[in-house]
C-alpha cells in the first residue's frame, strides 16, 4: 500500500476538501472524458446527492461544481478569476471550458440538489451529464468524493481501486503492525521508510521541493489567518478570532503572571487561523482534509516557536511521518466526515500530528505509533454536525483542541517505552466500525447535533 505524501497533503481551496475540492476535481475529470468522447455535447447538467446535497451550499459545492465544469482546478485556483467566471456563467448561462465548444449550463436549472437517498457507493455522490441539443444525455458519469480531495468514479469504487498503481515500494506496510515490524527489521525510522517509498516514485529534488512547498503554504495560511479580521461568509456572522487571541498572547508574553496553560491558547490561535482562512475560501493544505487542515500546521508551528531545539530542517520528517499514519487511516478506515463523522477528520489529523511531533522530538517508531493511537482513541465517536452546513461551528475551535490533544498524546507517548495496551490498528478499526454504526444525521448532513440545537439564522 502506497499513498504519496503529496496525495495526503494537497494544496487547494476552502472550505472543504470533500465538498469543494472533490467536486471541482470530479468536474475536471468529466471534462477530460468529454474531450476524449466522439460525441459533441451541447450542454451539461449535474446532480448532487447525499451529504453533497444536504450541506452543499454551506460547503460551496455548487460553486465548486460550476467552476470545475468551467475548467478551474483547486491547485491553480484564482479567486478573482473564479468570481468573474461565475458572474459570466450566471448571465450567459454558458460554460467555456478549454478544448471544448461553449456548453449550455443554467445554474438554476442544470445543477440539482437531490435530497433523496444517497447514491450507493458513498455519502458524497454526484452525477455529471453531457446532453445534446434536444437535452438527451449522451455521456454520464457518477463520481464519489471520498474525503481529502480524493475522487473515484462509481466503477473505480466498485472495483476497489486504490490510488497506488505503480511499481512496488521498498516498505509496503498496510497496517501499523507491519510498519513497526519493518522499522524494527530495517533499523529505519518511519520517516526514513516513507522517504524511501517516495524516492522509488520521484527524484529526491522533487520530493524535497514538494515538502518545502507544503510547509510554505501551511505556514503562510497561519500568517494570513493571524493577520485577518472581519466576519466569515455564509450567514452565521461568525467573527474571526485568531488575530485577537494572538495579539493578546503577544502582549502577555514575558509576563510573570502568565499561567502555564496559556500555551494551549497559542496552539488554538495557530489552528483557528488556518480554519478561519479555510472558512473564508482561502488557500489551505489538506491535512488530511480541509475541515481538519489546522491541526497539523498548528502543531508544527507550536513546535517551531515554543519548543527548545526545534529546527525547520526536521519539518520533512514531521510531514513524512504524519503522511504514513494518515495513509494507514485512509487505507483501513476513512478520512471523510460524511462517511465516519469528525473522528475521521480532526481525529485523523490529531493522530497524524501527534505522530509527527513525537518523531521530531526523538520518539522511536513504537512511541510514534503510540502517540498516534492515543490521539485517535480520544476522538472516537466524534460527530460531524456543522451548523448551517458551514465549516465554521464547531469546526474552527475543534481544530485547536485537536492540536492540543496531539501535543498531549506525543508528550505522553514519549514518557513511555512505546509498549501500550491498544494498538493503533485497533483504534483505526474501531473508528471505522463506529462510523459505520453512526446515524447519518451525525455525518456531515447538518441534520443532527449542534446543527439543529443552535440557532443559525
């Protein structure tokens, strides 16, 4: 099993990797299929199902689908150009994707929110259609946005297609137990094994450059969030808080009266900065999703800014270790809130961050695995219940608490030998089973939990 660090950490656009980035990617794939098709389309239609329908407007799924069909993609997204394109599409009722003739598309009539039963493959389903001049469908594909910006067609999902189709890697661990056994046999750290796997697929220069860019985008997102003020879009009138918290902390720095637990506020400020940017539709890195994008960069920033001996040269080891853990969670369970609740998003992110922090603080592979297990275990059962379908409440603060748990988990693991009672594999399987048993209203539909118990208008 191989999932590249660049698949786990993808530069994209907020507010959601599954509901914004995924539909945009799916639309891009459909355009590719249309360009290769012998048919000449006259227009396009799209229908959103399951969680994509129920929380689609709050997650900007409608905008993402339209923009994707117009040729926009998450990694090259230009916000100003996107706004201009949306205005033009609404006026002209026509799309102009590159390499295709203009296509009829009325956002009011051709983008359908289907609130009936979800499609059979996944909670995040969408059907894209190309039509002829009479409105008859001449090409159709079903796509599933399975979390973290990953997209599969219905056929790919049914065949159990995995992202890895390349040559074998040196350390092909599918479970944490296999990972630890390979580490013990090779004498390598988890980061070293992950690096070797990556180098079997790409040159070292590309790997190093890519890892540096991941952190550059993450860190820039923190800085933008710490500098920004105002009210987040969407109608909840949630005010940005990261800047105010950060400025208060800076003012208190060096004061003898500052309580030790104030360090938690620093972590929360870093995480909230990222998720406020995400909620505003800014550029973020999936880690492993947009809704959980603040946990890991906040943990790195905490380590760099507040832990003696921290050095930016170890950030690649942090990211590679975290990606290895994230790959295990995705392969054996899920990173999708619509599939398994927020335990799969913030819980997975906290486990990844705990593992990465433990590694750069000198933890052994066994301690790293223990740190990931502690963090994940104490997110089990967490629901996904965004108020008004927006990635704001409780998502923004939840990232701060996920970071705090990650740091606590890494510290606790480092106090032990790495021997512990619950294996990470068991925690991952428990998360999968819990998600399967969880009622649909608690899985990113905004039909339960805080979403129905808090006034949102």
